[in-house]
C-alpha cells in the first residue's frame, strides 16, 4: 500500500518539529514533505523581509501541494504556519498551538492581525493539538470548537532519554540549561543566580546548551560576574548529544517568562535531573513546589539562588523526586505510546476526508 503523505509547515530544525515528524514516520508510516520560511526574524530589516516572504508563501505552498499531492497538511503554531495551512487547499488540516496562546509578543503591533488569522486557522482546522491542558484555556476563551482539540503531549523517546545508571555524588552541582538563547528565556537571571552561589563558596559547573542572538551578551555577562570559567556554552548540538549532557547533569534550570508544554522539561525529568523552573502556568501543570521540583518567580535571580541552595541542602529529597519524576514521564509522556495515538488520529482524518 502506498504511504500516505503529509505536508509539514514549520521550522524543521526545531527539536519539537523533528520529534513530531519522526514520530509520524516511525509510528504512522507516513512520508513527510516540508516547507518553511527561510528568512530569519531577528533585526528590523529581516523582519520586513520575512513579512514579505510570508505574504508570498501561500503561492509557493500551493505549488508544492499541486506537485506532491499530500494527503494532509500539519502546521506548527495556530498563527503563522497554521494560517498558511488553512489557505493551502490541502485537507484535512491539523495545527498545533506551541505556546499558551501563540499570540506573542503581547506588545506586538501585529497582535490584532495575529488574532484574526488565528481565529481563521482555528475555524478551518480539522484537528487542533494542545500539547497540554494548559493550552486549552486560551482556546476556550477564543470560542474554539473543543471537539476538534486533542490534548496530548508528543512525549519523549524514553529509549534515548534514559534514567541515570549510577548514583550521583550529592555534593556535586552540575547544572544544565537547554533553552534557546533568546531574551524570553532569561538566561541572564540564571547567570546572576549562579554568581550568588559562587560568592557563597559553592563550586559548580553550568552548561548552557544551544544557540541564539544572546550568546555573545551572555558570555560577556558570565565573565563580568566572575563565573566565566565555570560556565560552558556548548552552542547548537546534535540531537543525539543532548541525552549525554543531561546524564552528566543533576540540576535542570529553565527561567522563561512564559511557557506552554516544555519538551525540555520532560527530557530533564526523564534523565533524572532535578528541575527548578519559572512559576508560570505552563510549568505549574507539571511541577509542584518542593514536591517534585521548585517553582521560581519570574526574573528573580535571588530567589533562584536561594532555592538552589535549599535543593543542595536536601539531597535525600532530591533523590526521591528524580525517581518519581522518571515514573511520571513513563506514564504520561511516553513518545512511542503518544505518537501512535496521534498517527492513528491522522489516518482516521485522512480516511474520513477521502470518504466524503
């Protein structure tokens, strides 16, 4: 039988996108073709060029669809690529909300336009992915037909992100950050917190994984704070390198000012890294303060430092937490189970669409 073909609209270099596409290949036997914007969005001129590219994108997508004849289109974000999916002429359509609302930043002058195109995408979609319950709240406020919403994380590959095989030294501090080096992830807050640990005499290693526009600024800040020798900036890495770095670490730190459903948090919990994350709605769905991790007020580096010290001083608690977190991920975010369900849903949508 000929493989069903899916047109994926989104940024194919992103780990979330790779997980999504690979899961559909592995568990749905789908063939994936892709299209994405080529212009980066950083900088005033680039934003204008990207907007121009976006305005012409639908013609390129329709030409690609006419050539490849996909059986379905899926798209990252309920704005941008989701809107393009709705205009593509391909049916059925599945779109995925990537954040709490996808209407970001809130101060953007384009926000009214984004709301309108999101509403259109919601209306035209046959399936709307909410990778967690927290994403459904904004959908309900937008009067989305909730019968079209599938609440299920993609999950992570537990055969890759395995539990640690040996007990750690409770006195070591090997922390890791795996978020893109963008302003909204507040890496500067993390560096300032670790500078306090350094001043108080705590030895540590801090790995900051990934790339982004803030890399030179963060390197300069680490040196300015006197912790440059203890902070390792890895740059962008291959996907198969990440589990190794997580296994070498025992604390996972993530301080974004907003959060949807974080695959990075799941990966850290699966590999038995103890999580300290921002006290925002997206993280509150998974982390309960001082029960299975710690929740830190946004932009509060002093609180992060204090909570790090509390965690360091409670090694028995941490050992219990990381073991229970691993079990939680096995039960709720198992990639092989969840992606099979998602792939099966796609096959049902394609079958129902072709039967009309």
